């Protein structure tokens, strides 16, 4: 992999196109992934997280997520060129070539595995590797074009980061870590289907079988609502199992009630702007839910100061 990395550097392309390589990593998505992974780390620790899994676990998981994102850009570049949402990405615009994008993705992935395997633990390295393959290969190369349930099945890879963060600290997969996984797993369909409703004409144009393309917008609206109700219930599990306290319960009810309000509006209205507003709220929802988990976890310590 060193030779591949040198291949980029020798052309000077990495420095000249550093912003384009940065965009290949889907930085906003990766930051959300890193945040949920870090929350998983802190939820796994009764006190402060040891510095080594915190630093190197975060770095390794982030690099793996960036690698998966770059592979997604590479595989989807022809489709991206035909969609308004993605036509300005580096590969469709010709700012980068496929070979250098592949070298970049493989370099990031290799660095991630090396860091996790040698400086964190083997379980985290393996689980991160399987998550990378799940998103970059199974979802991007196959499921995305094979079934309208693509985002449901492929959502498992996107839901893994808090589990990866947890195992980076403990070296085991705890049932409580799976509750964090379940929240993101159930959140993913209503989050992405709201965007798919807003962009359904573009997905239809490129023959990607998203649910509103194959089953219609009304059917998708119903499923956004049903999954949001399910998410409301799943989000109560950390409190019901004793993992989190009253602060989390109150905040969770508020955040999920707002999400449910958006889902109901999306179900009863035909205004496209409601779909994109639902999508935007869903992103804020996930960040706030995991921030809430973190604050609730350390509230007894904060009150003792």
C-alpha cells in the first residue's frame, strides 16, 4: 500500500486536489459516524475513557468510514453525474480520476485496519472491516440496485459505529451497545426515505429502486410513519433497561415526538418541502439523541462536582 500512496504523491495530485479528496470522504457523514462512535466509547466507560482507545479508536473508525465513502463515490460516479444532488462531486466533474480515487480509498482503509488491529483491539478491527465491506461492497455495489429494501438491509453497516466505539473500550460486544445499534438501524429508513421522496424523480431517472420509485410515494410516506413510530418505541429501551436515566427519557420523548410530528405531516401532506424538512430534522435528531445519551450518562458525575 505504500507504493500506491506514493503513486498519488508523485503526481502532485493529492496536494493540488486535497479539497476534492476531502469531499470523497463525505466529511459531514463521517463526522456524524465519528460522533456516534465516540458516544459509544463513553457509554461503555463508567468514568473517563482511556486515551488510547479514544484517540486511536476514533482515528481508525473515522478512516474506515472515509474509505467506505470514497468507494461509494467511485462506484456511483456515473449515477452521480446524472443526479442534481451529486453531479458536482469530484469524480463526475472530472476533478479526480478513478485510479487515484481507488488508491486513496484503499490507503485509508488499510491505515484504519492497521491502527485498529495494532493500537486498539482485534475485535474492533474485524467489526470495522465487516462494516466497511457491508457499506462499500454489499450495499453500494449490490443492494442499492437490487431491492427497494436496500437502505433497510444496508442500514446495519451505518448503525455499527457506536458498537465499534464500545468494543474499542471494552473489547466485547455488550447488549447495551446493541441498543445504540438498534436506534440507528431503525432511524435509517425514515431518515433516508424522506430524502428519497424528495428526490424520487432523480432516482427513477437512474434506475435505482428506492422505495418511492418502486412502490410509490404514498406507500413510502406510510412506511416513514410506521418506522418513526417504531423508532419512538426503540428509543425508550435505554431507559427501560436501566442504561439511561430520567433526563434521557424526557429528552427522548420530546425529540421523538417532534420526529413523529414531521412523519405525520409528511403522511398527510403532498408538499415536497415537508419531505426535505423531515430529512434535515432526522439528522439533527440523531445528533441530539446521542448527545442526550452522553449527558445523561455523566449527569451523576456532573452533579457530584
